[in-house]
């Protein structure tokens, strides 16, 4: 290893100091975000989590979903809409037999999933959650270089939420996708129609209880059955002949 000169060492130390200072500033911005949402939403802010130097997550009530978007845009400078989607936290009733082979080692299969489903044991990630379905969205402050992930619990098997379109018009197609794939209805959405699937399609493919029959006919190979790159089999045969 070539030792650093004193000038190089000072440069490295200065850069490290600047990075540390930037992280502190970002964490102060993240704490300020949470405080601003708490002030704007009151009890509508359910939980928050700030990972120092990394990111911030908040969970709000479904009733405060649009109010949170408006507060983030108008009070927190979150001018950039990243994405909106949903999560189904329910363990698959089909167990893990439909997963890639490499995933099968992560659990004991259908028994574990059945036990979790019976107890309602949803593991809902950062900032927690109390329901099977959660909305999540990502917005960003392009000036302050800080982003935030917003989550909301949705009740029932046919959940509903107010549309973010009046606040962030870019949410249009994202909400159509969430409606199509998860069965979440967005109130006041101007054009809630299929985005990917044919209009007569029944069911919501990203719900955990939707049977992906094609994967039962031909399961995902995972990493245990990787196809050779073109020409690799010929090279292997040639090496075998030489030996």
C-alpha cells in the first residue's frame, strides 16, 4: 500500500468531515419532516422511523393519506413524485412451493405460512403496520436532496383510499396499477381502468391468495438451473475431448 502524503491525508479528512456534516444536516431535515407531518396530521401520523444517514419512513392513517401528500408538497418541499404502489403482507396460502428453488431454504414451506395466516402474523417492515394491505409512496425534495417513504394501512379485503392525483398528478398510472394488481379502489380517480390486463380479466395477480398456476406447471428455476450462454456448451465439450 502506498502511504498518503500529508496533503492527500488532509484532503481525505476534509472529504470525510464534509460527508459527516452532510449526513447530520440530512438527519436534521428528516427529523424536521417528521415534525412537520406530526404538526399537520396530528393523530393521522401513526408511526415514524428515521435511519440516521440513510432514510425516513412514516406511517399514516388511511384517512390522512391525501393530507400527508398535501403537507409534504406544500410544507416540506417534496415537489418530486417518485412512485406509488401497495404491499400484500399476508403469507401465501400456497406456502413457498411456488417460489424459486433458491428461496425454499428460507422456510419450511406451507406449514409456516399457514401458521402465520392463522394468527394474522403479518411482518410489515419499517414503521410497522396493522393490516394485510398497505399503500406506500415515495416523494423527494430535489433541492434539499431528501426523500421520504409514506405508508398507510388499508382495512378490509376490498380496500379503498383517496386518490393522490389532485396533489401529485403523476400518481395516475401508479394507482391504476395498484387497483389492477391488488384490488385497491382509489376514490375520485378519473380513469380507473385496466393498465396491463385485458378488460375482462378477473382477479388481482399480485395478491398473495391469487394462484399463479403457470408457476405450478413450470416452477421458477431460481439459480439451480441456469441456461448456458451461447457457445458455452461447445467449449465444455471441447475441453472434455482434450482431457
